[in-house]
């Protein structure tokens, strides 16, 4: 996968003071009118030194030498063969900004840049090299820019040709194949029109393809996408594989015949560790899409959660079987517990969180000849309820009503921690985040409590817990923090999320601190807006416009060869899939 090169072409706002190695020169020395000798074409130019000796994109650089003149328009500064932004010039000093990917020499894992100055046919090169320190930067994976939203047509194809991405939506990776990233779109902000179908972003083939039309879901309003992994084992052609196991009675005791020989039967359930040796073609059949749908029905029988199987060719397509997994009312989100596999889904109408025991569903899918129950699935929640307090059940007892959040008739989604020990409930249009802790004995989430945001109003403010303000938070993703792990902390994940109306990517630490990670940089742009489409340095330069989808992964760093963090962002009003990852440049002239 290619990562776009990033070159900053505008001056970053703010002039921080920087001391020099041989003088007390600062940025302020270059502000305002300066008196200095003009460039003398009869003399050579020289570079004596520069400061600092290392830095990252956007860094202020001071170059000291002679015969630089006093006209910035005449001066060209190249750092690592990339043109720097020249702010001001005096006869013995140049003040400029370091561009992105400014290096041309790679020595192991270290990056270096030649510094050159060119003026009217004269040029000079510094004796020493500048050490370039890479940063995480914003780029664009695919999509096209449009002046008018109506012109942003949906086009499948290569990353170079595709376009669209203009509806709110969320994304999810295939569990067994992280080259496949799936996107589901909501109708917002185009209410009254049918949203786009479910798309597959193929990171290996670098293509975008619409794989499931909304007609497969009765053209209903889809909200989230997740994956369920079934407990079965498969042959490579998608047929069930099985093993012979000892039969058990209704109490779970092993059964024997009259001669005390074990009674054996076929079982399609995979033994522990089966997926460690299974091939990719065997494992892919275990994957099922989980799609939540926001449909209303006052009898609580609306299509709320769908499950989608792979088609006979092993893909998700118009040939896939789509089943109703849960029928209730106005579901805004559905997520699988990463350890135990149960499904948690929401109901907008009463602010409810419900639980589905997925094993009771899987038992109806497997043929009875391989250990299944031999009965059909009933997806209606109120007909199949279990009450953990009384132990009473109706129907299969597969569903439970766990709790209600603090608000009814507001949108909310569930993001479960990788350990499964807690979940964040993002209340989208009430601008706050709840936390629900998991009881590992009962395997159920408990009533939530607010950890970030103010439910009374929106805003854009970093802070601790309830003092932080956000505006329409959307999809989030947990990211391992290496520093936390090195310190031996119990929770080593930060929670990054789209703050869509603030045009920013923000994060929530385990201690409840909300920080702005990328975008939302109104103060550093001349137009004073948080929204924009600039790539580059995360906080002062890059901007988004109504991002809603966010996932993270690792990919191979083209320079070090090591795995490095990468984010993918659905940036809806920029009609693009954006990225955040370590900046790369494969054009370095030397590699040692």
C-alpha cells in the first residue's frame, strides 16, 4: 500500500522562539523591516552552520552564512531536496520552515538531509547534514475533491479513479484479512434519499467496490458494521468440516454403550486453536457481517440487526444470504464482545442496550447431524427474552434487556475495549461518552456512567472528564499506547474517536482526559475555520470536514521495514478516505 507524500506549502502559524548555537538569533529578529546588504552576484554564497541540528516537519530553521541578500523571493532553500518555506532573509541569516519528508539520505533507521541555498545562479551546501525526525501526518488514501456536494458522484474503481464517500458512515476490518476494509453508510446528511450500498476497500488491490446493495436490506437506514466469527470449522470450499467426539447426555456427561465403549458422534464445532492451523480459505467462511438498521415499529418488530453470510464464492455480494438476527426498534449500533462473542445492540426509542447470546443463534445454523439443534431461528426480541433477575424465559431466551442510558430518543453506538472489560457508549447527538463495565462472571455489561462530555451543550474543549466538550462524536477505535505498556499499566489503550462537527480526531485516555489529536486547527489557518482538506502535520496544518468513520491498523513502514500505526478516516464532506501514519518518502538518493 502506498502512502501519499506530504509537503507543507504554507507557513505554520505562530513563531516560537528558538536559540541559535552561535548567536542569540530568534524568530523575532526576522519580523518587521530589516536593514541588510543586498545579494552581490560577484561573490559566492556560503553556509557556515544551521540551527537546530534536528527536527520535524514545520520546524523553524535558521541558516547562517554570507551573501544571502535581503530579498526572500530571490532565495531558494532545499532541505533534503525539498523546497523550504523562506520567511525572511538577512545578508548573514535565513529563516525558513522545514517541509515534510525533508530528507535524502537514509542510514539504518535514521534520516538525514542536505541543506542547500541557491540565489541567482550561486549555490552553497552545508558541510553537515540535518537529521530529520519523522512525524505522524495526515494524507489521503482515495477519493476526489469537489466544490459542490452534488457533483461528488459515487464511482467504484481504483484508488486513483474512485469517488463518493459523502454520507456519514463507519468502517470495520475483516477479522482474518486486514487488507479488506468494509464501509456502511447512513442516510445522513441526505434524509429522504437511499444511502449508498456497503463498500469494500481492498488495500492490497487498491480498489473500492460496492459489494452489497441496500435492496438486500429493504433500502433501510443502516448504521454500523461489525463482524461475527462463528465457532465452526470448514473445508476450503465452504462446506462444514467435522470431527468425531464423544456424545454427551442432557447434563453434559460423557455417554457409553453397554460394553463401556464411548458413544461417538460428528461435531462441526471447531476445537480450540483450530484457526491457528486452518488456511485463509477455510477461516474466511467463519466471518459474517453484522449490520445494524435504524427502523421503527411500535410493536418492536422492526428489522434491527442483520447477519450476512459469504456467498458460494466466498465473498460478500448480492448473492450473499442476508438474515434477520434481531427484530426490535430503531437500532443505532451493534457490536460483538471480542472475547466471549455475545452481541450488544442499541434501541434509540427507549435508550436501551440489549444482549444476544450468539451461541443460541449458531446452534440453529449448524445441521443437527453435526451437533446443531435442528430448529429455526426466531429473531423477535420480545418473543425470546431471558430475565437474569428472575430466571424466567420466553421462547429461546436468547435476548436480554440490560439497561437504559441517561437519554432516550438520542443516537448512540457501542465501542468495546479489546480486552472486553468495558465499553464506551458514544451518545452522538448529545455530545458525551459513557462507560459500561463488564462482569466477567455473568458475561454482561452493567449500567453505564458518564466519563466525558457535557450532555447539556456541545463545544470544542480539551479537558478532564465532564469538563471536556465535543460536538457530535462518532465512531471510535482503541489504540495500544506503547508507553502505557512499558509502564506496566492495567489499561494500555487510548480511545480515538471522530468529533465530526468539530472536524477533528480526538482521544480519550483511560484516566478520562480528552485531547485533540488531529485536525480542528482553526486558529492556524487564515480562514479561521476548523474544516478544510489539508494534509500534513496533525494539529497546526491538517484539517478534516465532518469525519465519522475511524479504524486503526498496522502496516509495513517503507523505511524501517517495521510495523507502524495507521489510521483510516471516512472524511465525508471531503469525499475521501484519509489516513494518519508516519510520513514516508521513498525517493532518498542514498541508502546505507
